[in-house]
């Protein structure tokens, strides 16, 4: 009986995710199948790789010794496919996390480019705030996060993307024109990013420093904030790239105010040690699509 790649995959994903159930979900199979693969691998190698108790898995000393070897075999297999130039041979799932701004700008172009190069790779998409995506990345629940900083943790795989400026906008019906003072701007509710984000904190601190009372209306959904701005429900600092169509159509107008929150600085981030070997390529595709969009 020979060791198979499926057995090594199961071993690595159980070690990385901490449970048979999570590994089964990651590999799109059943928990009994994962158990059978590990049992067969342990029989072939004549070792106990892991100890199982109520809901948890712990690698044995021999399991820890062999984990890096198993990971190396999988990496070399992926390297063989990459060297052949046959990207269509890569088969699996990319668990992708993106912020809402990416959804409203170039996600469609990215998915199209990804499918052209990796036709057998399916995508599981998570859309959330950057801080939440970072938590998902650290917990290994996603493979690749396209997100904006600042980042609380360093990612061993990082591909730098572009910077996206925030601009102040409002519906034409609010009648805001010319150079605006803080008092003039804050006569209307200020639609902001969600609490806990850098833009929200900077907007709050800016008006606090000016001793200007501002009615902040935070939203975890940028699209909702944009719709509120379109309905004349307040002024908003939004990514210019996200509202390009509304600006061109005159549905929103750019406001002349002398300050805006910092640009959103984006990166495609992943764990180079534990992510599937092909994940670096989608990160590079994201960089190319981002550059073309900007």
C-alpha cells in the first residue's frame, strides 16, 4: 500500500485547522473519509500521528516531526504542476475574503481573470470589514484576504495593492457648494464607516479636535452608506473609486472640504506557510487587476 496525496492533505489540514470536521469541510468530503485516510496513513507509516479526544486533536511528537515532511511533499507536487505551466491542473477551493469596496470596484474582473488561469479552482467568498477578515485569516478560515490596513498582525505572504482616496460627497439636493467649513459640513449628519475602523476614528477625532459637534452615523455596509448619501440623508467620506458612476451621473457631487480621512491602503494577504501553494498566484492576479482598474 502506498501513501497518497489525499492522505497527506488530510493530515496537513487536520493539523492546521485542529479538527477532523474542519478538514472534511475544507476538502469537500465527509468526516468518515478523513478518518479513513488518517487511519490508512498511520497504518502505512506504522506511527500514531495524532491523539483524539472530545472535539479536539493533538499531534503526537512523531506527528509533529512528520508534518513538515508531509507539507513539503504537497508543496513539491504543486511546484511540479506550476513548473509544467499547466495551471488548469490545479484543483481545489480558494476561500477568498474581500472588503466591500473591492466588491464594488474590481472583484468581477478579478474573478474573471482567476477563472481564465485556474479553471478548476472554485471560490468561496466572504465579504466583511478588514478587521474581521484579518481574524478569519489568522484562524485559517480563509486563504486569501484582499483588505485595507492598518493590520494588527504581519502576514508572511503579502502582495501590495493600491491606495484608494476617500472624498467627501453629498446629493446635489443638499445644496452644498464652494469651500465648506466644518460647521457648514456638519449641519448635516455625517455618514461614516463602521465603528472600530480607521476612517470612523479619524472622522470622529477630526471634528472633536475642531470642537465641532457632528452627528456621526456609522454603518458596517458601505453600499448602505452610499444609498443614504444618494437619498440626501447626510454627507459622506467614501472611496472615490466606489462612487465613480454616481459622480459621473451627477447623482453625487464632490464637496470642497479641506480634509479627508487617510487613503485606504490595500494588500492581498495570506499565510505563505500553510495556505495552498497556488494562493500566491491569485494574490498576484489581484495586484494586476487592481493596477489596471486604477
